[in-house]
C-alpha cells in the first residue's frame, strides 16, 4: 500500500468526489480526510492509500497542482517514518537566565527606548 498526503482540497468536498478523482489513476485502498473534532468540518488535508506504486505515481503526476473549485490541490507521498523521527524544536529566542530577578532583567533593557503608547488623540473632534 502506498500512502499519499493530499492537501488543499475544497472544504466542502465529499469523500466520494475525491475517490472518483483518484480512482481514475489506480486502485484505492482507503481514504481518510481529517476533520475538526468540534465542528466536524474538513481541515483541508488527508491521506489516500493506493494499492500499487504505479497508480500512486500516475495520481501524483496528474492531480498535483490541479485546481478544484478554486483551490489548488497538492499531492505527495506521505512520510511513513514520521512517527519514528524525533521532532526538533527551535530554542526560545528570549533567553531567561535562572536566578535572575525581575529587577535585574529590567536593567538589561535600560538603554532601549520605551514603546510609544497609542492614545485617543486621533479621534475626530465634534
């Protein structure tokens, strides 16, 4: 089974319509469109499993970049090893040193000008 990642399809599309589009290029095994837990609306991406590699390649070549109901669909091979890969996080750009109090942290910004506060001076006078 070859898993494809599909993103950008219209939010009002039915699974049957996607099945119809993809089944032209090869045999489908399953379709899983992700939905919001609260609103039960489509999130705009999902996964489609195809039976053979040749059908998956044809589907990627034909459907990737296709415009459907004003939205551009992007299709690519799903990253199967995503669960095994550790996520990398960017370090926080505001380094806070432990043991430093609030008063001393204010001293490091002593040379900087304070921001201007927006006031109500721009109101039209009657």
